[in-house]
C-alpha cells in the first residue's frame, strides 16, 4: 500500500508509450526514458497512460504492463508516478485503480467517461467515486479534458464539496483553456490544499498567475528544463523572461495539428530514444513535419539541445 505522500507539485511529464514499428509496446526503452527525464530534463514526476500515452488506445492488459514498467523502472529515481485509469467501463477502471495500488503507484487520475456520458455533476461524481473506492489508499485526481471527452461540466462545479463524496480527492488536472473556470477552482478551494495541475502547456504562464500549483503535459518530456527556467523566472517575478519562454513554446510547439504523433516524433528527435509511431487511429507525423521541427530546433539558440543528432527520427522506425 502506498505511504502518505507529499503533495504533487511542479512539473509532471505525461509519458509517451513507446512503440515498435509494428504497433507493439516497446517496453525495452522505458528504463532509459526514466533516466532521460530525471537527468536531462530534471523532471521527476510522471503521468502514465494519459492522452499522450495513448492510454485509451491500449488494452487493459497493456495498460497494466505499462504502469508496472514505469513504477519498476522509476523506483528510487522518480518522486511520483500517477497512473491514469479512466475507461468507458467502470469495471475496467476499477481494475486498473486496484492494480495501480497493488504495484505501488503514487496516485490515480480519471477522465469522464466519454461515450455514454454523465450529463450532470452528480452523475459524474458517482462514477468517479466508484473508481476512487477501488484504490482507497491512493490520492485521486480528476482529469478535466472537455475538448476530448465532450463532458463539459465545469471543473469549479465538480469540485464543490467533492471531498465529502471522494475522501481521497487530492487535485485536478485541468486541460482546458478556460482560465476563468480554472481560477475559480483555485479560488474556491484554497483551504483544501488540493493540487491544481494545469494541462495546456502553451498557456501555463497564465495559469500560474491564476494559481496553478503544478503542470502535467506532453512538452515537459523534452522541454522540462526550459519550462523549469520559466517557473523560476515567474517565481523571481521576471515576467518578461517568463514570457519569452512561453512565447517560444507557443510559436514552435503548438500549431494546429500538434498532437500525440507529433509529440512522439519530437521526443525521438530530442532525446534520441525511439518512441516509434502512434497506434491507429493516429497516424505517424509526416516527414515534412519532422523535418521542419528539426530545422527549427537547430535554428533556435534558445533551444540549444545538446543531443540533437541527425537521423534520430528514423531510429527504431
Ligand atoms: C490534448 C493534450 O494532449 N493535452 C496535453 C495535456 O493535457 C498537453 O500537454 C498538450 O499536449 C500540450 O499542451 C501541447 O499542445
Ligand atoms: C498531457 C497529459 O496530461 C496527458 O497526456 O494526459
């Protein structure tokens, strides 16, 4: 059973699930990936099997094995490993929650079910509560991502009184651009010590102003160091420097169409660890995309990645 943990804060990398060219999970590079995050990016918290990890495109048994591998390889290296256990089937979600507790993960997160949807706050809470109850010793995070789930219940509304229903509730991963909703979540729950983790990397600076206590995102896989510098600039109240960092991410890493396939390609390029293609229905990023990102990375002094090597994108593919 998990021991009481310190609050989840700072940067959390939403891990990619590495795959081989024929679409199988490439477990063999996860150990190396952990070392890369810790040593090269200074990131020691991870969020596994979420959007970036294609969690909903994996089978339950694959999700269990991926979670196990990250927990095992992260032991004594990572601070916290949060497993996303959301699923359309309550049973599957409970199985994954219980499994996360058994393997010694540090927390679980759940999205709203997105096919037969909960249409009210109370119904959504009822679902989340049943999942949380399957892992009663693990901190529970609600993963709010309305653009992908289609469940648009405001997070502020959901949080109102949530700990009465879900005693393990510890925080929110907020992946939406509605900073009013986010700000109200923070403002109305100040006493609760929740983690308010922001999930739109391109907007993190604005979310810090609104009171974010941390961030979960795909770009922290390869922009962890740079984002830490942005957080430090913000702490020092050097807002123009902080804005320089944020603008750079805005321009180069979040144009329309930026998604999991592109994240896999960029991470392969920057880290040298082969992430492979995404699984269907996603398609591998185009050669044009990867060429243009590689050129941008090289041209940007700001992003002086020391490990940039030609041809890395093709490694493992
Ligand atoms: C939809 C999606 O994947 N959102 C991620 C986290 O929630 C973000 O980390 C984005 O990947 C990132 O903000 C880049 O657009
Ligand atoms: C980005 C994020 O948090 C996820 O991949 O779920």
